[in-house]
C-alpha cells in the first residue's frame, strides 16, 4: 500500500528592510528553513547584514515603484519590514515617503502579482495599553503622542487594509520593542548601550519587550498560516521602563537609574532639547518627542498570536543577555564597558 508523503513546499520570499533588526532575523530564519529569499535593499548600504548569505539581492528602494515591481516578480510571499524609524518631531516628509508611499508601492504590487503580504507594523500604530490592562488588536487606548513615526505607521496600516479589501492576501503584525542579535544599526541595541553608560534618570512609562527571534518566527508563521485580513500583536513582557533599565544595568554589573524622569525633569529637559535641536539644525536621539512618549504606557497582549501563530515569549533575561553578547562580539561595546 502506497503511503502519501507530505513534502513541504519551498516558497519564494521577498523581504524588504532585510538589513534591519526584524528583516535580518527573518531572512536568516527563512534561509535556515530552505526557502528561496530575495531582498530589496538600497545600494551603498552597510554590506555586513547580508554578507555571505545565499540570497538574491535586488538593488533599489521601496520609494521607487519600478524597483518594487522588479523585486516582486515571481515571488510567492512578500514580507514588508522596511520602514523609517526615528522618534522625533522632524523628518516627517521622510517618514511619509518611506512608511506610507513605500508601503503603498509594496501592497499594490503584491496584490497585482498575487503574492501574499505580511506587513510589519508596530504596536505604536494601535495606540496605548495600560500596564494592568494591556491592549489587544481591537481595544487600544487613544492619546499616543502623534509623532511622525506613529502617524505614518498608522497610515501605512490603513493602506494595507484598503488593499486587502481589494483582494490582497495580507496580514499585519505589530511588534513591541525588540532586543536580540543581528542588530546591525543598532536600533533597540542603542538602549542597551546607553543604559550601560549609567543613566541616573529613568522614564516613568512602561512598555512591552520581546525577543526579535521570537518575532521573526511568528512573522514567518503569519505568512504560512495566518488568517488573511488578520492583525497580530507580537509584543512581550509588559513592565515599567525603570524596571527594564535596572535589569539592563544589572546585566553588566552597573548601577541602575536612581531617579524618575518626573514632571520637573521633563519641564526642564524638553525645552532644552528643543532649543538644542534649533541651534544645531538637527534633532538628536534625546528630544522632547522621546521624552513625551517615554512617559506613556505601551503595554499589549499577544494572546491572539500565541493561539494562532504559536508565538512564544522567551525569558527577558535570556533575550537581554544574548543581545548584549551579540553587541560585544560585533564591536559595539567599548572595552571599558566590557569589564
């Protein structure tokens, strides 16, 4: 009697944002599973994230419709992880060009090509969630500080939903703050580096913190078995930022923050940051938008993704330890802080 043998299909993937934290982890996971991977990446960027990986590179930018059309040709699934992430009041035009117009190009092209789309958004696009009552995909609190990043990520989600209504097979995933390896820029790794320099003051807000490897696994799962039109939160451990910062400091044997960034601190620091931006004609990483967002509560439930995608949230200590080790191994940590 013949036995039917199920053979897993090798899918052809396009990943945008493949040099970023989420995109790079997704690419490596897909390759490890034996899938064919193509990436759309801007010429002249850092070559390290893709060095030595067996993939096809299409030079181009998601703001260029023709480049997106070329990159989408012949692929089964598009994972759209590209985006401009800068928390501040400036760069609004750049946020719109990349996060909104770029997403429009990707979503429209995926629909016309008949490719499935996983759009990587952010919990910030949903709104706020309380520490004692985390938000979910349908029930988030209003009032998040309307910085260009938040506004444009929300607009991008709406564009994807419009394309889904026109026939696109698409899902939207909403990661929280992620730590982990392959953070070449670095992105969230900057928080680790800054806190380990000893930050006296800590934010009073809270957030949801997870591992980018767990997020990447569920991004792929969303492509494989997500429900079309569905949104999935891929968050993590909900806790106050001050507690997180203390845990990061303890990881490297440094004293943690001792004082909160309360109203008096913000009343002084916010205008100082704004004046500094005006004088330098350039907004720094420490700015009034960051201060405003860091006092809010960004806590979310990942129960839907856990049920439907098998999303797993590993211990935060493991995540932070592995992220710190990766930063050390790749030269981001000075010798003074290694000791």
